[in-house]
């Protein structure tokens, strides 16, 4: 089992992370979102989380930072060379780490 990211552990995996005080606030926001969206596996021991939650935590932190960095655009889009990329609140990859798809038994 893993633990939630701290500024130092996040920085070890994210070279371009913002300053520690800013990073800490993004980590808290991302953790709250991951806990709210995630399954109830955390109820057993909230200090030891599954590794996929830890990965999702850092991915969501980066997504929040990216969304905040593009906040000057009222459309919520990031533009480069005339191309726009819409930034979504929680990426499907983060969601799938928090709530993995279950196979449906079938008859075959």
C-alpha cells in the first residue's frame, strides 16, 4: 500500500512542479477530488491507499495545475499555434484509476 503524495514526493516524479506552497494546495484539492470520486477502499485504512490512487492523485494534481495555468483564457482552453485543447476537470484516465471498469460475465 502507498500513501498520498506530499510536495517532496510529487516533485520527485514531476520535474516542472510549481513551488512547494502552491504544489501543496493543488495536492490537497486533487486528494479531495480523488477521495470523493474513488471507491470505498479507503474506508479500511485511510493512511494506506492503493498504488493506483497514488498515481491518480499526481495525475489530477497536474491536471488542476494545467487548468489553473490556462485560466486566462475565458473558454478554458489552451491555445498553441491556433490549435485549442479543452481542459477537463477530471480526465477519464484518472477516473479509471479510481474506479476501474469491471468485466461483465457473459454467456458465450
